[in-house]
């Protein structure tokens, strides 16, 4: 079971029948969005595609957009958990491990996540990760509660925002490299960036 499946279907105490129905709704949603814009999909056609009635649909979602919103928010929550639990606040070299963990999460639902990433709304979801990433990088750098913390946070925000953009570009198909190469590139960018920041702060 992937972490995304666990978050979508198993954390909320749904029974087997409810899980089966919710999976059918989400599967139907992605089948329909391949051919038309999300805003043009009606609940009636989505319910028909999922082989359920409208009343059953409303037991799980209150709109078509709510399906997309839940998927995006659940993914962001999982990524936030991974960042907080990465151990980089104790050793910023653990950043490499973090990106390998992110790859494992994405691999479980890569086709679905790539479809989500192509929708403009996904950028708003993913950039929610930036603040958590910044907080953990600040802890890792050891420059919290220093006179220049605000200045250094700007530099760390630049690194975090750039890393998020790297993954978004890759998911949208703008960059033709492997997922492992992406993880190493992101990890090296952050580790070298933090090392440079520490050198800069020690020189001031």
C-alpha cells in the first residue's frame, strides 16, 4: 500500500465498501480529466463513470473540485511529514535521504501525481511545503535565534522555493532526467547551498 493510498482511504476509518467506492470515484475523476477540463465535469457523469448514484457520490465529496483538493492536500501532508521526519534538523546531510523518500512517495502514484501537477492549482498546494522545508533547514543550519536569522531565512527560502520548482518542472515533463538524477540534483543543491550559507554566516 502506498502512503498516498493510506492517507486517502485508510486513515479516516472507512470500511471496505466505502474504500471501494471512493477508489472508483477517484479513478473515474482521472479518466474524465484526461479528455476534459475539471470545471466541465459534472457530478452526474462522474457518478455514472464510477458506477454509483449521485447520493453515493455526496457521501464522499461535495463537488468534483473537492476530489482534486483532497488529493492535493493529502499529498502535501505526506510530504510535510517526510520533511519533518527526515532528520535533517540534526544533520543537513540527511537531505539526500529526504529526496529519496520523496521519490518513493511519488513513485507509488506517479502517473496520477503527474496529472495533478499539470493543473495550475497544484502549484498552490505544493508551495505550502516551502515553509516547513524552510523551518527544518533553519534548524539544520543552526542559525535560528541569531541576530541575522531574518536575512538568512531569505536565502533559505530561495533554496526551498527553487527545489519545489525543480520537482514541479520535472512532474510537468519540462525536464528529461531520471527521478534518481532529480533527487541527487535537488539534494546537492540544498546541501551545497546550506554549506555556503554557513560559510557566509561564519565570515560575518
